[in-house]
């Protein structure tokens, strides 16, 4: 039996009041599922993840509920149930990975765990004590991915998580996403259809700020998704 983790009803969001990015958007996320979010540049993928992360103040929404209870995006009850990995995160540049990991676990009120298997899986061993600002794009991404999968929040939000990763790290990431159902729910955006089709239980197609199509389980197919998006090939996009 499915249980709803998060429900959002009639969301509108914007950066300029007269130009809505998300338009009357309603959706739900079930407990212990992986949901892929795909759309062309400008569809609103990153805006949605920023909103869910409590980073967007310009919005209107009819209702948000977490496990059946009304919740505020900036309330601790929700903040401690989610963690977001952004496509390009320049924060905490003067922390090392080890310092950042300790900071996050302290902030969430959790005991720090052994991350050796994650560090090895992402081939990050030699960068553990390098300042984040001095890392390459891919290694910066690994800092936040390792932290995310070590923390195991109820809701894990990933914005273009494959960006900047090498082949081996990408394969390891697919494995982690697929296995995450045991711990919680993943909502992730991607312009790479492979990442969507290999890991997702559901796929939400976002077009012009609204969900135009949902693919379930056996329906998830790259050709069908391209047909909905009306493109022959998805190219890299950040939105």
C-alpha cells in the first residue's frame, strides 16, 4: 500500500510577478520511491527544487503537507526531513569535506556515520581535506552527494546530479539512487534520459511550469518521453 510522503496543491511561483515559472502545479511523492523530473531548458525544474528547499519566497500555494500534516517549507519539521544537492553549489567554500560533513550532521541533530564506502565509490579519497572552493566541479558535487547519501533524509532532492561526474562516479550514483528506496524518497531532475529511465519509479514531465505527463513504472521509455517533449534529443540544460 502506498503512503504519501509529500503533497503539493496548486503551486504558482515566480521571480517576476507577471512571469510565472511554475503554474498551478500539483503533485505528490510517495514514501520510498524514486521520481525523475525532466523538461527542456526553462521548464522550471530547478525553480521547483529551490522552492521545495525553502529558497524561493515569491510563490503562492494552496496546501503543502508532509505525511498528511500541513507543513511550512522553512519550518524545522520539514527542513530536517530534506536535503538538497544543487547542480552548482558554491557554498561552504572554506570548509573541507570533513568539516562540512560534521557541520551537516550537527545541524540535523544526527550522529556522524562512517562514509568510507561512499568516499571510495566516488573515488574521493585524496580530496577529503581539501577546501571545497579549490575542488573541481565534479569533486565539489561529490562533497554534497556523499553528504546526502550518508545523511539519508526522508526526502532527498537532487538537481542535475550527474553534471560534472566521471563515468565511474555516474554509475555509482545510479546505484545509490536505485537503492535509496530502502531509506526514503528521491526527487531528482536530469537532462540525461538514461539517468531517468534506469532509476525512476515515476517520471514527471515538466513543460512551461506544469506537469504535462506522468510515466509510471513499465511506461517509462526514452522514446515516449522524447515524443512528449517533441524533441529528437535532449541536450544539457540548467533550469
